[in-house]
C-alpha cells in the first residue's frame, strides 16, 4: 500500500490545507470534494500534462518533456481514487498509465475556483504624498551579515520586497557606505542589469556630463531610460555621501497620478494611453530611441507602466490630427506632476538605499549647491521579474518550513 505522498511537478512545497474526501469521474473530467467544502473540477488533459512522473517531466530539471500531440490519443480517465496517502490516483487511457497527484499542489492550482490567476503577488496600493509623507523605511543594517536564503535575511528582505511590490517604493537604512557595496546588496534580490551607464553608476556632479543626472541642476519627475524598448523595472539609489545644501529627493506614485488623470480628464488619459511619443537619448557615443505611449494598460485595463521624462522626449511623430490633443494631454499631466499632494520629499542620509519600481514611480531632485559639500549616490537597475522571483522564493521557503513543522508534529 502506498503511504508516501507523490512528488510535485515543481520545486515548491505545498502544505495540505484541505484533504480530498470524495470524487467522481467521467472520461474527461475528475470532480473532487475537499474537507474545506470546496468542489473542484480537473480536465483529464490538464491532469495528464501536469503529472510529476518521469514520462511527463525531467526529474532533474522539473521541466516538461511530454509532447501531448505524441500521445496515442486524447488522455481519458479509466479510473480514479483517493489512495491511503490522500493523493489523487488517476488511470489514463489509452496509455494504460496510473499517475498520482499531490493534494496540496492540486488544491493550490485549482483553476476551477481561481478568482484571478494573474493577480499581483502583493495587492497594489496607490498612494499620495504631502508635506508630512515619507517613504516606508526599514532598518537593514545587518543585511550583508546574514547568510543568503536564511531566515535572518528573509526577516529584512520580505517586508522590503512586499513594499516595493505593493507600493512601488521602500527605503532601507543603515547600510554600508563603501563604494561598490550596492552590487552585493542588489544581488541579494537578483542579477543587476547593466546599461551604457555601467553596472553601477555614480550620481554626482561631474565635468562633461552625459546626463542631466550628473549635474547639480534640478531634475523634473521622470522614469529612467524610457528610451529603451524595455526600460528597467527597478532602480536602486544608494547614498554614500550627502553634505550639500539642497538636493532633496522627490518621489511620486505615477499610478496614482494616472488614476487621478483618468478621473479628472478621461479624454487626456485616453490620449496618453494611445499616442506614441518619441523618447530619445542621443549622446556622443550612443543613440537610443523608442516610441511608446506615456501610460500603458494591461489586457484588463489596469495600469501596467508609465513612461515619462520630459528631458528625454524627441520630436513628436504622430498623426497630424492628433498633435494638438496630444500636447494638451501632455500639459495636463505636466501640471498634475507639480501638485504637492502627489509628492514625497526627503533627504538622503549616508547608508540609505531607496528601491523603487521604475515603471511606476517617478523620481525627481531639487537643485543643490555643489560647492557646499558632496553628494554621491550610486545606482543600479534590475528587472521587475527579479523582485517577483525573489518574493516567490521567500514564500516558498515559508511553505517549506510549514510543511516541515507539520511533519514533525505528525511524527
């Protein structure tokens, strides 16, 4: 008699939140009832391609090797039962193959009852600023002293990841101020994305600059590198020195501004989701150009990204009849970006690291007096995928500990 639970088709751990109680089946469908009262239906073909046996996945990589079109016929169910371990057992015809399915994995992947399988990992929270507002700040002083993938690291990283995924922004405090330490910090999340500005870039006034960021002038609210087909999803700015007069940092939730625009002026909002603007960075040694709307929505009409940087806009190239409405919408947006209610203002202290979603947040800077001291930030980019992957790994480790703790209790 089989007593061990079957493997799952991934590397994750799936706690058994509910047990299989009863089932019925037809050739192309299994219907099960769980101990929590839920009823779930699974198609035979879905079950067949999501099995965890060696004919379906490579056990070394957990990647699928099954080609459904190579099967002798449409997978049909010849029999089904709940075995002694609580797993779902299905006999498939015409293969004459019995496969077992882990109940925790099945319950977690119940597409029959899923509300929104593409929902964000953390609920998106729009925010406004104001005179008293400040970025969410966390003490990260011991981050580099922790072991990667340890619970100690997770204690620091998990709330930071949640803040970036939900609000688009977090400020970590108490980090080292040695030049280059940003790379080690960033790699606790994922790979760094190099650009023509380097793997790490220094944000400070310098002679012969190739970006307005490398001067002491004020910068208007913007996203970085809108001139790229895929402008970076995340940006990190790490303060090493700051003793200048002025130079306050400014952050705005671009999604909150876009939603306010949608309410106030639907026509302008629609225009900015439709008209493709030219974004260009034509430096002495590089020439990056991309065309895109300033506001992009996903297939459900939800905000996906904003791409805004006045100082990196090239000449508008659009339909003749769209030009005036496009500029009218642009000026409406520009005026909103100056409204104090949207902005958070703060001063960097040495050891501060701000992580923000570069496709959602806009950042800006007040002018500063270069001769009054030194202001040195180091920055880097990475993709949204990296922070989502890292957060999923944190959640996976939490599930593994829950499964292990439950196993100890039962033993």
